C-alpha cells in the first residue's frame, strides 16, 4: 500500500512552465531534470507535454509538475490553458542564437499577461557547453534578468550543468513565496486544511498543498 501511494506522497504541488523559442532545449532540460536523460535526436514538441519530479525543501516534499510546449507560433491557441495555474516559469534561450535572446522580451510579456504577478521566473541561457559558438554574453543576459527582476542561470542539458540547480531554485523560491503569503495572512502553513489550494495570486490555480493538518509532521 505504501509503495502504491508513493507517487502521491507530497506536501506541495507546483505547476512550472517552460517557455522560449523552438529549439532552445526546453524538452531536454525537462528530460534531464525529471529522468536524467538527454537526446541529441529530440524532435520538436507537438502541443503540450508535462513531467513530474519531487524534491525536498526544508522538511517538505515539493512536487513539480513541469509543462513543456512547442515554441512555434501555430500552437499559440493553447496559451491560456498552458499558463493557467502556473506559479513558476523557466524562460529559456539558446546562448548560441542571439535571436532567441531577443525574443525573450516577447515571451516575458506573454507570461506576465497570463499569470499572476507573484510568479517566480528564471531566465535560462541553455547550451552553455557550446562555448566556441556563444552569441549572447552572460553579462547581457544577467543585466536583462536583473532589470526584469528575474532569476538567471546558464545551463547545459547536454553536460547536465546547472539543470538541477535551475529547477530547484525556482521550486524553492515558489515555496518561499507560498510560505510568506501564508504568514502574511496570519496562517501557519502547517495548519492549512488538507487539500487546500495554494495560489500565489488571485487566478485559479492547479498548484496545491496536500497532506497537512493538525497531526502531520
């Protein structure tokens, strides 16, 4: 019975979206974080996929439901459903293709149009292993992230550099926001009734807190 319930054993469920141009490596970041896999043969994502993974933050189990979508324009009809309930986002560009960095501003606007202002956003410069092909400087990206009040990290899904750190940082920061909000309204997060939805803002939210009540540790 315990084994059967293992996948359901978490305190918080947070929806995180991956956005950015097609071909920047969103799907490989997802597979590296959730399955520790990388595919040089990976094809363009069609529509929407998601995968999950749980991590520990403080003494809580935080389960991430990470959504990945095609960067192509023709799939834009899914936009509002894709963003609904997201409390975190990784906005990905390719450090070897400057145009993908130029488009970050448009992605950020779309993200902010469809999500709550408290969403945790990390700008991710992927393919950092291709040092000889770099077209976007770390300094430029960092300056943009600071200006927009985003977190920033360079990653390599291929070499498994900073992938774990990027996702973990986003999930930890979401957990901090949720904990602060609970404290702001005078609630102890541990005293929230079982199954209460946790929202970082006013929009409907699929992210939830589970398994909490008077007797849980």
